[in-house]
C-alpha cells in the first residue's frame, strides 16, 4: 500500500530516478537573509563597503579577494553564519516540504555547514568524483540540501552521475584502482549531468551516487552551501547523532516512546 499523495509520489519517483531534485526555494526571504549576511561577513573581512548588488559582488569577488586569503575568508564566513541563531532554521525552511517528502518528518540536520567558494581557474577548491557512501562515514540514508548564492551552471556548478549509470559504473570501480579517480572520471564523463541551478533555486540530492566538481572555467565565482539531513531513526555510520547530526524535528509519540520504561514485576 502507498498512501502518499500524488505530488509526493511524483517527487519521490523523480528523486529515485534522477538522484536529485531542483526546485524553487520555498522561503525566498530566508534565502535573501542568508545571502545578505554572507555579503555582510565578506565585506567586513575585506574592509569594503556593502555593495548595491550583492549578486554581482559575489560573482566578481576575485576583484577584491586575494587568492592567498581564500581559505581564511571562507572560514570567516562559515563561523559568522553558524554564530547566527536563526541560520539553521532559515536554511531548512528553504526546502522544508521537499526534505520532509523525500526523507520524512522526524529529522536530524548536520551541525556544521559545507561552504564552497570556487574562483575561476582555481584548483584549490575541488571535490573530485566520489560517492560519500562508499566509505564508513556516510549513511546511505542521508540527503544533501545544496543551495547556491549565485547562478550556477556548467563548470561553475556540480555534476552528478544518474543512478542507473552510477549502478553500472559502481560494478567497475575496481578496474580503475591503478589510474585513480581521474581515470574513473574520464570514463564516466559522457554520462555526467551538470546541474543548472540559478540563484533562487535549491538542489536536494543523494550522496550515494557519484558526484563532484571540476575547475571553474566560467568567468564568475561559484558560491554554494550544503547541509545534510536524514531520518532520526535511520541507521547512522561514523557521523553520529549528537556529534555530526543534531535533531531538529522529533514528534510527540517518539518523545514519549523514547522516555517510556516498563514497571517492575512483569518478569516474575
């Protein structure tokens, strides 16, 4: 039996078939708040005035940011965002109904944030072809909510290997042990899907399939964030509850059940 509504069934089928869903942000004001705070932190670090057009400022950050300061700059922004009490709830609100449809409504959320600033031509911020679930750290029950702060396309975005192709190549991964990740990338490259995600849209994808990025060959800088979600009661790997993940939605029946203890005397 399947009691999901049609829209839930359609979204679920698309996610299973493609490995991802791209849709408009569900809370545009929250996204604007996140981007504005990011720009505020950036201008504070660089000692420059707040721009009239935040999107252009982020796109063209290379004009005011020395590459030698990129990592310190990125860490400054991450710590600044995480210090805001509203940030995590705002991030979740950008795709709350989508996450609940795909994952469930009792959820844990990654405690920290993944944050990428990929300057054109820079090879220091690459995430080579990989599948998170191949190792012991990532549970296959996780999903990643990926949100760009600028228009992302072609090499300014990320790629994903669709599930059918991923299953095919996964069986052949051992054949590329000698050539490394790059040789595997060259083999699967014709089947990769580069995600086109303009600012104002979000991506939810499964990290069980191969994905990653390449050197940004476009003329402007990529800014994107990612945070993982999973069902509260789904299996955990090395990234454990309370350490890597924190609960954000626990229902009353679960709270009662987890606290319940049987009275004595029933084993007599």
